[in-house]
C-alpha cells in the first residue's frame, strides 16, 4: 500500500463471522467502520498505548469526520486485512487513510479524522506527549 503515510502504518488480519453479516451473508456496511476502529486501536497498542490508558490520563480520541467508499462486499468467512496509515498529524487531530482488503482486492477505503479531546471538558486538546512522540516516529 502506498500514499502519503507517516511511517509504515498498521495491518490487522480479521475473519468475517456470522455476527458481521446480514441475512444474506454479506458484511453489513457499518461493520467496516468497526473493523477500521479495531485497526486504529491495535495500531495504538503497537505503539505501547491503549484507549483505557489515554482515558485514565484525561484524553479521549473521537472520530469527528469520515468519508467512506464501499467498492465490493465482503462475505461470511472471508479473510480480510484492515490497514491504518496516519497521513497527517495536527495539534489536536490526526488523519488516517484506511482500507479493507480481501487478498489483492480493495473492498472499502476511508479517510478518518480523529480529534483529541479532554475527557473533562470534551473540548479539543493537544496530543499527550507520549502519543505525539510516537506518531512522529511511527
């Protein structure tokens, strides 16, 4: 995968289960967004952080803008790979380019903008130092 990414990004292997599909065995559209959330969360873990630690420190990461393109459906039992590449980091926001792949087939792509908020005020705040340093190095 290519593009203007910061670092190599992250790829999460994932299997489609019955709970991910509709009655016809096709992945329900909103579940692609859940898959992407999992990839971003695992990317954080790879950097040595997790959502709970950030919350405990007064930081919440939220999706504030998303543009998604569904190209082809995934089906029950498909083996997928979900990518998460950081393309921009601002003072209190981060942009990811994310894709869902089945082998060499691109099924879904999205641009996801994440905001960093204070859990107390629910207002934008600067990235915690640990995350800011790690995103620059990843």
